C-alpha cells in the first residue's frame, strides 16, 4: 500500500498482528523495504512488522529533502498514521542512523531499539575504505577514486551509481556469491540524488556518540563479524555508549546477518523482545 506523509507518498508493507516493529532500511537511494520485510517475516507470527521505502528510495516519492530530520519526521508521521503510541524501532546500516536519530528525538515513542550493522558516527569510514581496498586484488575495479565518489556523495547519475554498486556488491556478504550480487544490482532502483544528499549533505555532521547515554530503551545491537563498511568496532562503540545495551556478533556474516544467518537473527530478536517485555501474539 501507499501512505502519504509530510507531502510524500511512501510504499508501506504491513505483516502480522501484535506489538509493532517499524524497520527502516539502509542505503538511501538504493535500499528498499524488501530486505527488512524478508528478514522479519518469521516474526509476523507474533508482531506487526511495518516496513517501508523511505522518501527518495524504492517506490516512494523522490520528494526532497533527504535529511535525517525529514526521515525522522516521516517515521513519526507513519507511526501516527498507523495509530501506534509506542513501538519497536529497528534500523539497519544507514537506517540505523535514522533509528538512533528518531530514538533521541522521540524517546517516549520507542519501547525497544534494534540496531543492525550501523554506526553512531562517521569515524569508522577510514576503516571501511581500508577493508574495501584490501580486496582490490580480488576485485580490481575497486579503487580509491570509486570509493571517494561513493563516500563523498559525488555520483553523477543513476547509472553510474548502479555500476559503482555492482563493483562493491560482492564485499557485503561473508561468503561472496557473484550471481546473487549481480541479481541484487539488476533488481535495484538507483537514485543518485538521494545517495549524494545522504553522504555529502547529512553525514559530515553526523555524530551521536556523545548522546548515546541518553537512550534508555532496551537496545539490541547486531553485527556481522565480516562487515566491511560498518565494522564490529562501530557496533562495540554504540554498545559501550547505550546503558545496558546488548551486542550480538554473527560470526558467519558480513553486512547482512539478518539474511546471511536469518534463523539465528530471528531467534536473537525474538528472545531479546521477550526478555524485555515486548510481548507478542502467540
């Protein structure tokens, strides 16, 4: 279905009944609701799983601004549209940035916070670049110039973004499958304008490390051991900053443990929510 919030029509999907989980995808201008929908589908037996394409991504309207403040406002408007007072906020990768921003802006709305392969600042970007270049012998098209274009938000058009992502796509999984990586690229909708605003406009000032202690909601942080772009150290920093946060490292995953080790991911999330009183339909 489509829901109009704050002047933009968003593609929204709802599965199941029970306490609400709103899951924000990553990769602005590339990611969509399809990944969190697939990852959280097994939890629809006990929870209402809400996934959506953020403004500027997927099937949702390409209506700027593509700022953290706007994406936070869109989450809250979607919450209100759904008639939800408090909910489980989940964000993966760049979606984790939005989830953190939302939790700090609207703490009264977040019953639980789940973060997946994300960071509270940009300080681990140099490590990500080193991780990528370390595999240049295996993937020779990965160059410093390519990484500069992506990380600095200087992608000239959608097709260049598609080509660039095709080059780095094999880095994301612990066990590289070129065919699956190619399939992801072929099915994706690329919007360079959204990506550029995210990386050139939003991230230079993004640093929430000094505010992590303000988060009081029970928090689960998951990360793949072999994540190249938001490495384990980034999740460890978040876990150290949020009081009583729980960190789970998935030893056989890269950037997407929710897919690479889905059965364990679902079990970890289900256990966390049950232990912290999120309930769930039986």
